[in-house]
């Protein structure tokens, strides 16, 4: 079964921490009810689409349930020096409560409680 972030988090948007090999990049994304994981598509960005993602099927990726935890957004976002993809300038330094869902591919999905 393919992963569905809405089914996992109960929300339609949040921050995906993409494992870049040498750290994480914060990617703010609206995943709606789409299956798969969002992959940034520069072509769509050129069309002024605020969320230019292709959702790629990843049947072998799942949530690492024992590592799911609650924290604050500012403590969970990456501070690794990669540019954020944050088109609406959401406050990633907020102390808003969130739930963190580590994935088995090394990525993390952060679902701030008050985003939607």
C-alpha cells in the first residue's frame, strides 16, 4: 500500500524534512489527499504554482510508529543550512505544537496542530 500523508497525519499540509544526505531541507507542502511523497518540480515552480510537487509512489515507505512524537515546530524543523521551500513564509520558528512522523526512508513529516 502506498503512503498517504493525510491518512497518516489527519491534516492536508505541513513540513516534510527531506533527507539530503548531509542534513535535512525543510519543504512546506500541501499534500491534500494525494498518495505518495512530494518531490519538488522546478518546472511547476516556474508557473507560479505555490506547491510545485509531483507525488511519487513509494510503496516501501511507511511511518516508523515507535518514533512518532509530539514537540514544538521550532525544535523539529531542520537547521542544516539548506534553503527552505516555504512559498507562503510560514513561521517555522514558531513554538506551535506539532506531531512528528519519521518515515522509514529517512524523511520526517511534521504536522503543526493549527495549520489545518
